[in-house]
């Protein structure tokens, strides 16, 4: 019984392999075997060249950023420049909002 299971499993595996491999299909007389495409050497070479160029450009950008950071003036004080001049708490109404409030009061 165990031998039958093994033989059956092998025959199923062979059938799957023959289906997946066109050369085995040719040997089994199930059709012709044609190559998929020509060798992708030119496409691969172009991809590798483009990748190397992108890598080189990225390294140049990183070097420029390092140089820019090194030459940038140091921050003065402990205050964040984005938050400079902001006051915590309620803020005064902007002029355009006050104009709208006056118009609604007059109506």
C-alpha cells in the first residue's frame, strides 16, 4: 500500500513537471518547443547601467547635503525657528474674521 502511494505521488509530480517544462513536453510528443525570447543581456545591461547612474546621482545628492549642513550657520538660542514669535493661549481674531462678524451684526 505504501509503495502504491509513493508511485502515485511520483507520477503526479512527473505530470506536473512535464506540464511546467516545455522540453519535457517536446520529449513526450506534446508539441514543439520554442524559446520564450532572446537573451535579455541588452535589457539587463541597460537596467544595470540606469541603476548605477541613479546610485551615482544619489551619492552626489548626499554629498551636497552633507556639505550644505556643514556650511550652514549654527542655530542661535534654544528657540525653534518655526515656533519663533508664537504666543501660547487664545489668539486674537484675524481682520477678515472681524469684518464678517460686523456684517452679521449689522443684518
